[in-house]
C-alpha cells in the first residue's frame, strides 16, 4: 500500500516504514505527526483518488532529526568589469519516518 501525501505544499509518495526528507518543521524530534492531506491512496492495486483529498485517509509519521542539504554557491559576475559576488546557502530539512497509512 502506498499514498501520495501533500506536506508543506509539496507532494511525496510514501509507504509504511519509509523515511523521507521534507522541508524544515517546527516539531521536536520524536514527536508523532499526522497528515490528512492525502491526494491518492492505493490498496491492493485499487487506487482511491481524492477531490482534492481522500476523505478519512491519514498518514501517521514520526519526526526524526534535522539535517542540512548540500551547499549551493550563488555566484554573480560581470565579465571584464572586476565585479564578482559570492554567497553560499544550505537548506535545512527534517527527516520523517512513516509509521502507518490509514484509510
């Protein structure tokens, strides 16, 4: 069984006992969260598609640790002018472990 769930404006395909990386959440590590914005639910090859969400479907997950993504260098320059600016960025993410998918 798998589901398509919307978390913080992005869509993810989840299965039971899978881990996924989502944008940074405010919850503390170890807390349980539930997402009721399930877009599609597939059980035994029979999909249920919501309009826009499947009624009564819930994805339960546990919040894991906060991790950082790869460093991204933002470089601006204009050739032959001596102008160059560098800026770096690392996005923060939260690891989630899916415990259960209920319909």
